[in-house]
């Protein structure tokens, strides 16, 4: 089989409308960024809370946190996408269900961001728990001995240290979010992978298409990596990392 | 609340079973191939021959920074050009996952190999074992044992990731559930069923891995 | 048997061995001692080529260690080595540890290797533990197995790299007993150790190192009774009066 290269394809008009293929990819990049960043914010806030819960002395809270993590870790992300998109609305009260199905704006985007955010929160929680467990126990005791309540001890002593420790693993989770956002194609979010498939079918220039999209994912992952490195450098406490490593 | 009819689960079972068999076969082949090629890649990455370690490193970095769905689409597109004839989605999936997982198992094996102390390598050399013999008889068995829980955890991830062959329409368990759901017009019930099956399998496997982790920790 | 001539070694800009020369004759026991970081472990690892060296030459039984044409595995198979941290292979039983190199390197038959291994276990008093794993043995027992593993290769000489310094005090004796026995049987031995009692008892010569240099190389009696250098005197005073 021979392949006909056509690098000019990106400037050409799509068969079904007056946009160019480049427009499609730009739209795709926009949705990929929107889904990933929303999901990441959600994942951080839930993940930190759940991770912290799993290190408290309360058995109930620990069990709750563990259940959360196991639930999201043991079902494929694609299946979770379908669950959020097709199944969850069925479990809502009738009025809500109808609204979600018929009127909710940007339904695919909201669903995908929620799903990816919850999925990633379980992984963030695991990292954070490991980070907290790696702190010397004396830190918690010292905070409590100073008269802090347990939540205050977490807020002022434990979390500030644990968060710094987990920045490297969180960096790779952040990069994973961009990669995992590609699964949103399955529920019709017009992100990069969705657009790539569409452009490949429409233009029949698959290799150019996938190369361009691969490059865009690279750029996302690289930017995420640099961003986290910047945060790591900004928040570094002299001597702290040396002690924990 | 919508109305559900879970009676569709009964007649769906033979289809689900066939799909699950493909999912399991894909997982096992990709795991075996992935560990073998991953170990070779790890050896290449750690090799003192610079071009070899660079090439292996570049391959691993590439695979690890591209979304799996895109890798699946890439292989599905490119394999026919390489083989000169179209291959089915299933064959394409097997090749893709083996190649993709090799990069991940490579990193695990690499840290496993590095976790074996220099003293062990010295002792093997002091006994007259060659580089290759020391690797095969002393380092790799220990690396494998140290990394067993991580290798198995990666395999659970692999098992879940096989669902992404949805993108090229390979007939795995999720696809079977999808087809039955459409035929009986009960998609919601079938999604729930496949989620339950995935959860049951992955959760029990991860419990088993945790048990194993405890035992390995004691032996050490 | 072992000829070390003018050996120097650099790690980047730091010189860890400075023109070291000494030799061990057949049947001789030489103890190498000195403060930590003096380069003694590095020197002994140069003897079987585990550490490369930058300058000078080392010959074992007339074969040059630094020569790139030398078949190092073949040479090492004839030079036994015992390590500070035993370095038994933790994934193999004691029996398998003893047999591995005999079978893979010397090409002995499995039964032959096993028989040789068992007779050496007998000799170090551990036959009953043959099917245990290293992790199930005490430190002293592990080190005795490691000595048996080295002996199983029928070595022409033995290198000991601080064989007792990772052991609890009550286990040092059992290991030293085995070493004394070997020395008395005429085994050629080069031992890096701080066990001065052992040195006094069996060593013909003592090599004292400091900062990568061989400061003294003297007959054992002379070294203990009248060390020539201040550095050796200070070292002996510290080590003997504790």
C-alpha cells in the first residue's frame, strides 16, 4: 500500500462545512484543555480531602476514604464515562433527570470533567495519603501538643509538608489527566482525539492528522510538567526534601 | 428515577462471556509480551552502549507521553501499511497493547534491576559469573520478585485499559455489553453489568496483590 | 600469588589509591587495616577487578587483572571473595547459593556441585541449614555460608573484605574460627579486617593504609610491637583500647 502525503491538509476545508481542518484541531485542543483543567481542579480538591481523611484516627472516615478510592480505581475510565453519561441521570429525581438529559448546557463537557475529576481524585488521594504517612509521627503529636485541634494540625502542619512531598507524583498525575481526557471522545466531547478520528475519516490523511495531534498532546504534557516544576521550585523549603528522601 | 429491567442480564451472559474471554486473552498476551519486551527494553536502557540506551529511552518516553487511545488509533492506521494487508481490530489490539505495555513494564523492571544492590552483582562477578550470567541468575530473579506487586498492579491497570479497544471496535467485553444493550434497547442495564464485572475482577485482584505485598515484605 | 604494583585510582578529581604496592605469596596470610575511608576495601576489590584502577598493575597467579584481554570471569572463578554484607543470593536456598557458580561457571554436574557444597557446609558446621534461605540464618551463619560458597570454587586464594564488621559481636568468633582454620591449612589469604587478634594469630604481614596510601607493610610481629609511623601508632592505640 502506498501513502499519499499531503501536509497542506490542515489548511483545507472540511468536506462537511466551511471550516478548515486546522479549526477542528484548535476546537479539539480547546476542549481537551477545558476538560483536563476543570477535572484537575476537582481532583485536587476532592483528592486532598479524601487522602487526608484516610489518615485520620476515625475508622469510619478511613473506611469512607478507602471505599472512595477503591470504587474509582477498579472500574475502567471508559466505563465510568458511560456510567456518568448514561446511568447517573437515571438515578436522579425525575425533574432533574429530564433537565440533565434535555436542557443541561454542554452536557458532554460537564459529564466528562466530573468523571475525569472524580477518577483522578482517587489517585491524588492515594498519593497524598502516602505523603502524609511518610511524615514523622512526631509532627502530628507536636502540633496537637501545642494545642491545635486535629483539623488545625492538618491545615497548618501536616498538609503543608505532605503537599510539598507529593508534588513529583502529582506532576505525573497532572500529565495523566491530559492523556486520560482523550477517553472523553467516547461520550462525544469534541476534544483532540475525537477531532483526530473525525479528521482522519473526513480527510483520509490519517498520518498527518495523528502526528499533529500527538504533537499537541506532547505540548500539553510538557507544559503541565514545567508548570508543576515551577510550583515545586516556588514552594521549596530548604532542607525539607533532603530529609524526606 | 428511571425504570430498569435487569432481566436482560440473563440472555446477555453468553455474549459477555465471549467478550470477557477476549479481554482476558488480550490482557494475558500483552502482559507476557510486555514483560518480556519490557525487560529487554530495560536492559537496553541500562546498557553502557549509548545509542542503544538512547533509542530505548526515546521509545519508552514516547509511549508514556501519548494517550493510549491515540496509540491504539495510530497502530490501527499504520499496521496495514507495514504488513501490506488490513488486519482485524483484535490483532491490531494485541500488537498495540504489547508494544504499549512494554514501555510501562520496562520502567518497572528498570527500577527492579536498580533495586538489587551492587554488592550482589559484585558477589556474582567474584564467583566468576559473566555479566550475562549475573543478570540472568542473580539480578533478574530478584528484580522480578521485588517488583512482583507492582507488575501485578500494572497488569490490573492493563486489564482495565483493554476496554479502550472500543475506539477501533474490537469485540471485547465492553463491546459485547454495548451490542446486547443496543439489541435489547437496555443500554443502561448493560453498562451497569459491565461496571460490576470489571469492579469485581479488579477489586479482588487488588486485594490479592495487597496480600502478596505483605508476604513479600515479610520474606525480605 | 598476588602482585600489586604502583596502583592508583581516581574517582573524578579525588584520588582514592596512591601508588599502592604490595604482594601476597603463596600460602601467606596478609591483613590489610587502616581507618575507614583509607582505601583498603577499594584496593582489595581491585585485586579481582571488581573495581577498575587508573594506573599501575595487578597480577594474580601471573595473570594481569587490568589487561583488557584478560578473561575476568575465568580469573575471578579462581579467586574467592567474602564480602562485608555476605551477599548471599536471597532468592536461592543455601544449597543453591553454593551450587550456582560451580554449575554455571565451572561446568560441574549438579550432583557433583551439590556434594561439594554439602561437604563444605559440613566443614563450616551448617549442613542442617542447607535448605533454608539466607534470610532465615543469623549473620554469622550467613557469613560462614558465604565462605563455603567461595571455597566451593576451589580457589587458589581468598579475599576477605571486612568479613566481620557487619556482625553482632557474639557472632564474630564463629566466623574468625573458620578463617583461622583456613589460614592454618595454608590457604593464601588477603584480609581487610580490624580484628587484630586474628591478625596477631595468623597473619604473616600487616599492611597499614591511610588516605589511599600504604603507610606500612611489615611482618605482623614488628607491626604490633613497634609500628614505624605515628599514624599506625594512633590507629592501633584507638583500636586496641576499646
